[in-house]
C-alpha cells in the first residue's frame, strides 16, 4: 500500500512540475526573447493569420533590413491603427523606399494599402503555439489538473 502511495505521489509531482514548466518557459522567453535569438516577442491577438498563427500564440521577431524581406515572410508592422503581423504577398521598390503588400493567411484579400519600410518592426522567425492555453482543454490542463493534484 505504501509503495502505491509513493508512486502516486511521484507521478503527481512529475505532472505538477511538467505543467509548471510548460507555463513558465514561454513566459520567461516572452520576457527575455534574446534567450532564443530574437529581438522582440509578440502575442498574437487576432485570427487573421490562422492557421499559421492562432490567437494566443507567441511569435518571435528579429529586426530585418527591408531589402532582406522576401515575399512569403511574416512581418510585424506598426501603423496608425496599431501593431499587427501579416505575410508579405508583394514587394515593390520605389524611389521613396520599399513598399510591402501584406495579407493575413486567414483573410481572403490582401490588406487595402501598402506598408512603407519605415513601418516594419521586424520579421517573424518562429512561434510557439501557446494559444491552446486559452481553450477549455488548455485551462483544464494548466489550471485544474495541478489544483486537483495538490
């Protein structure tokens, strides 16, 4: 009987530790993106980039020279309406600089206007699918399970 309780206790501690690490690691690298080779990190807020990026996902960017950005890259831009992340679908070089046409993967049409190279914050290099934390099953896994184990 004691052996079974000891095993259950070890399993509970292992699950609790795993859940804590799953929650802790993304938060640490969110605050310190340089740990993974990025300059900045962003939490995806909308579904315009689904299925590539879902709301709640953590995306990491590096500063990029506009001339190095290619069609197909995902970039973060700052406009008058805010900061957002879309894929480059067209690139134009003009005498005033580089203009980019962007489109969310989940959108049918490209954005209505071009983005100037001065509005580019960076290029997305990778993302972590942390959006699951905001779902019912993610909540159960990350909050309810550790509470039950305690």
